C-alpha cells in the first residue's frame, strides 16, 4: 500500500485502519475465498465525520484490493456509496451485484 502510507491493512483483525488525531478510522472486511473482499462496516471517529477521513480510508482500501486483482462486495453502505460516486472503482464490483446493491 505504498500509495496510501497512512492507511494500514491489519489482516489479523480483517480491517483497514487510518489513525487520526481523534482515534482510529476503520473499514472492516471479510475475505471471500481467494477472489473477493467483502466490506462490512466502516467507522470514523465522530469528531472527524464529514472531513474526508472515511473517503481517504475507503479509497486506500479499494486501491489495495484492486492491486491484488480481487473483486469487492460492498455490503457496507458507505463503501457502496463511495463506489457509486467514484466510477473508477465500479469494475471491482460484479455487474450483477451492482444491480442488487443499487450501485450505478
């Protein structure tokens, strides 16, 4: 993850982490076989909400998954919304899942 040195993949806890002045922002995930990563929950310290912390975290996580050649299953509403707003990540989500999750 050299593109985003401030975001760390803690694979032991199955989450990406971004340390902020007010605590840890996290994007939890589960591996789905060897081909996909399911994002289940994203959390940002309340005092940091609306400041781009979640977006920075998710962008780094998606870039890492993409670099691994894996797909994304965005069960977390924040991750799904981020992908909907940033079409450069649409190819990470299976087209059938895009429709089911209303990602356009």
